[in-house]
C-alpha cells in the first residue's frame, strides 16, 4: 500500500512556479487596465501652445550615463532577487512557512517591478515621450502645470497601490483554494489508508463472513483508488495461496484426504469420481475478484502459483492471464473455464475436467495432464511442449492437430487424439 501522504511535497515546485507566473501576469494586466482607465478619464487634449526653444540641458553626458548604469544595476539586482526567491521557494528544503514567505517576497518584488515599469517607461512611451523631462524642462513649467503633475502622480500612485492590493487578493485567494484542495486530497488519502487497514484486518478474522466483507471492501477500494489496485491484487492473491485446500487452517491438525498426491495415479474414471468441493465463499471471491482487477490496461499479474485445489469445483471460473505454475489442480472441474493466457507450466492437472475450457495462448509446458478430459477445448496458440497427455481425451479440440501433438507432447496408446 502506498503512503498516502508521501506524494504531496512532490507537487510543491510546480505549484509555486505556476502561482508566481500567474500572479506576475495578473499584476501586469491589472496595472495596464488601471493605467488605460486613468488616461480615458482625462479631458480631451487641447492643441498645445507653441513652446519656445529651450536651452540645452547642462547635465554632462557622463552624468546621464552614470544614471543609466545605476538604474540598470538596480533592475538587475531586483531581477536576481526575484529569480533567487522563486527558485529557492521551489527547490530548497525548508519549513512550509519559510517557503511561502520566500515565494511571497519574490511575488511582491515582481509585482512592484511590473507596476513601476507600467507607470514609468511604458506610460511615457504610450504618451509619445521617449525620455523623462530634464531639469531645464521642469523649470519651464508653470505653477498650475506643476500642481497638475503632482496630482497626476498621486493618482497614478493610488491606482498602483490599488492594483497591488488586487493582485495580492487574487494571489491569496489562489493560495487559499490550493490549500483547501490539498487539505481535501489529504483527507481523502487518509480515509483510503484507514479503509485499507480495516479491510486487511478483516482478512485475519476467524469468521468467514467477516473475511468475505474484507475482500469486497478491497474490491471497492481498488475502484476508488486505482493507484492501489496492484497492491490489492497482490493481497488477494496471497490470501488465496494461504487459504487453499491443502494449507492447515487455524485449529486444523490434519490435511483432508484429497491433498494426498498419490490419488493422481488412479485411473481417470476413479479420479473424476471423487467428490469435488467448492472453495469457501471468501476464497472463491478472491479467486474471482483478483483476475477481474488485473484485466485492465495496467497489466497486473495475479500469482496463484503453487496453490493446491485438488478435486475442486471451478467450472466457468475466469482465470485468464493468472499464474498457476506448479499448481495442484488434480481432478478439478474446470469445464468451460476461461484460462486464456494462463501460466499452467508444470501444473498438476491429472484427471482434471477441462471440457470446453478456453486455453488459447495458455502455457501448458511440462504440465501433467494424464487422464485429463480436454474435449472441445480451445487450444489456439497454446504451448504444449513436453506436456504429459498420456491417457488424455483430446477429441474435438481446436487449434492443434494430431501430428502436431505427436511431435510436441508426450502421449501413449490411450491418448484420444483429435
């Protein structure tokens, strides 16, 4: 069973990067909308009066270059801090509060930088200005123009702060939704773990009906949690191996007579005359459910190898694709059973009734089929290398011819070939 809480931290880097990128985009978009709104509310521009030629800016070129270099240094420093903060929040090992604090600082710096760009260079370019006003140009402004400029700056700052608050609200809302989803997912995984633990505990009960309830609880859990399906299939297979006919149960001191391996040497008629027993309800349910769970696109393997069900009633059972290597199925009733692709290598099927069974692509190499009845069975693409078919009934089988059987399997004069 997987640890339910083990997969949460793996998703932190992706979540942090997604939140940072989304918040930065939202900040830029919000600031742009606020700027466009403020410009649309201004009165229509009037034709400006002709401005006399202004004297040249006395600031030397070296001073301008120094200012540009200083701005470039500050911009590079801010970008470096944002990158380090985002990368650290996504990859460094630290407590969650420190991780989110670092991510929040990086987000705040990115938002402030974006808003500063929008209300500064971007706004000037939208207004048709390529460079900020020089000191000489500012001195040419009248008192009313200075007041209007200050008011416009105040309005821009208020809108920028409003945009920052909106972005923060969106970011915290997104974090709240993510935390809620994570909490719900953690609760669901914890519930699955509890259900699995209780179901496995039921399998150890001394009461058959309680064990049966545990098996069906695992079946339901496999449908609710597909990632645990492989584990559940293995648990059910192990349950079958530990509860076959020839495993001593609690309080049992002697194995039943059908577990005597020598009765397979009896004639086929005498072997089939021994009464067949249906597995208990719990074992039968596990035998039925495990192959069904394994028959999906994930290709789970059901391992029933070395199980012992001699003289059992398994007719119409679906055992396609299961591993029954070295299984003891002497005298078992497997009429019309679905054994497609099953691994029956070296299995003991002496005296078994396999009439009408679907054995397409089954592996029967080295299997002991002495006296077995395979009448009308489907054997297309089945493997019969060195299979012991002495005394077996192969009349009306499909997929193999008499010459092919003679050259592959072990037969004798009592073998009834198709």
